């Protein structure tokens, strides 16, 4: 399989197998006019199988979302056809607009103009809590 070379853009690598399409949706890549390649179930020496996303344009990438999904994800930044930087997004201290509070009485569930916001309460377990009502979130990307 041959996928074209990227001149300026990103290669998001080491995505857990089966997660590339969810990342594509959460990053809203369908709105881009550039080439985007989704490679599913690529062979990986470390992971067994992995997904890869290639984006042939420099965009405002949500590193917090990528770090929340999996801390093994790597982002290769490509400029002029060469690797400029390799970033490994970390678990963010705060997540805004990614999770939804499951507490039906939380103000973020009631007020439509208020973006749900969560803070990291347990780094070891990856647990986030709503900043408004302290309800524990469920990880959207497990399983």
C-alpha cells in the first residue's frame, strides 16, 4: 500500500488499533480540504496492531485530546517533507468540551452555552472530575 508523502502536516502514530476513526471525528478532520489518510490495523512491533493518521496540512491540533486518548500516541510534525519535531502528548490537567457530565443536575448539563470542563483528579488511573459538580467521568475511549 502506498500513501503519498506529506510536505507539511502531521503523522499521528501509535494510535491504539481501531481508534483512528474516533480521533478523526473528535478532531473534526472531515472539515479539512486537504488529504487525510487513515491507516487501520498497521503492523507494529510494540503494539501488535496500531492505527495511523496522516494529515497533509498544518492545523491547530488538539494535543489535550490526543493525550487523553492514549499517552503512547506520537505526533510527528512534518515541514518541507522533513521531520521537524516529535511530540508525545501527555494526560492534560484540564479537558474542556471533550467529556460530558453524566450528572443530569449539573449546570454544564443544563446550560447549553457552558462547555463541560473536567480536571484531572487521579493521574495514575486517568480519572477526571467535573469542575462544577465533582462527578467522576467515564473514559470515552476505553474499550
